[in-house]
């Protein structure tokens, strides 16, 4: 799988701009994008957790597509 045009190393022959067969992609989920840098938005209690706080719980859904065909987490047809 090729990387986006803004990612990876250019002109480095031993590091092609693709994800290798056993490579991975990491997705970081954020509460509100850039909210950590915008304290006036009041999202601090939902982004910074400490030892005495409630556990962090995250629910997220992902939808992937390849060549215009949606594929959900349960395989073809679940997207």
C-alpha cells in the first residue's frame, strides 16, 4: 500500500514509500482535533487523565475502503 504524498522518505531507495507486507498503520483517536492546544474549548477533562481519575474509555468506529469498495471491521459487506 502506498503512503500519502505528504508521508514517508523521498529519494531513499532502501526505504520505499509503501507499507511493507508485515508493517502496520497506527491511528490515534483524539477527542476534538487540536483541542489540546485550545484550552478555551473546555475539553481538558476529556483529554488529560491522572491516577485518581476514572478510567479512560473510548468507543470508535472505522470504515476502510479500497478502490471505492467499503469494507468494515467484519469484512466485505460490513462497511
